[in-house]
């Protein structure tokens, strides 16, 4: 909104005794968001909303969102495990189909017929039986490839599962900044109760040095437990 002189102003209606005055507008200097400071010009606002109606909600989401981002490696490992399980199921189905008792019985029957044809000197039957034997052996070779791939995927899954367990264990061995301050505060109260005041005065600077600084808190909301 602009005045007749062309100066930008807030333009929001003034509020008096919980009633809106139609003929009087706020003439304060507007902020970048449009209104003045009094009428929400300093608020970050929210998408598709003016006045920052949901800005406090977004602030409450900040810490859980940062905590979820810190678990990104765990989430990626779980997705990788899911893809490995799918690949393992597919390879197991192929291995069962390629290398089965039926295939072994078929191979034994072809070898038996081939030996009989050679013993009886039936040269006309030797060629077809050799072709059948070759095809059956090739199917067995494919089964060996499937088993090799299956072994590789199983080894990968074991390594990924061990990594995921380590990440989850490390995640459980962390303390938030609030919990750490509570623990240190309780520890200091115990020292003041059971130790000499001079000893406590010497220990207080050391305890304060272990507490996270404001810069550290701004960078991360979690600190690892030091055993």
C-alpha cells in the first residue's frame, strides 16, 4: 500500500477495542514480507499462507526433522537390505529350478542310454544322446552361476546387516543435549552434597568444559556418550 505521496506503508487495518476500524490503516514502515513489525512483517510465514500462521509449528518440527536426517544412513541401509532380499529370493527360485532332483535324474538317464548305445554299437543313437547330454550339462553350468551369484548376495547381506546393527547400536548410545545437561546437573548436586566445597569448586570448571557450547548446539542437537 502507498500513500498519496508515494511512500510505502503497512496498510493493515488498525485494531481498537477488538473492533476493526474501516477508515484507518496502519501507516508504519513495511517489512520485506509486506506488513510492518506489529502486523507480522518479521514472521517467516508458511507456504501459501500470509502472516506466519504455522511458523511456530515449523519450529517444533525442526528438531525431529534434524534427528530423522541424522538417521539417513540407517534408512539407506534398510533400503539396501530390502533390495538384497528381493534379489536373493529371485536367485533362490532360479537355483531350485535349474539344479533339482529332476535334472539330476534326467542327466543320469541320458548317461545310461549313452553307455547302452555305445555298448550295443548303435552309432545312430550316439549323436542325439550326446546333444541331449550337452544341453543338460549347460543347464547345470547355469545353476552353478546362479549359486555363485546367490553366495555373493548372501555375503553382501551379512555385511550390510552387521553394519546396520552397528549403526543402530551407536544411535542408541547417544544422549541429547538436554539429557546431558540433566545428568551433569545431577552429578554436580551430588558433589556439592557429599564433597568438600573446595573440591567442588575445582571440579566445576572441568564439568562446564564438557558441556556443549552454543556453537556446537547450533551445529548439532546430539552428542555422543563418552564412556
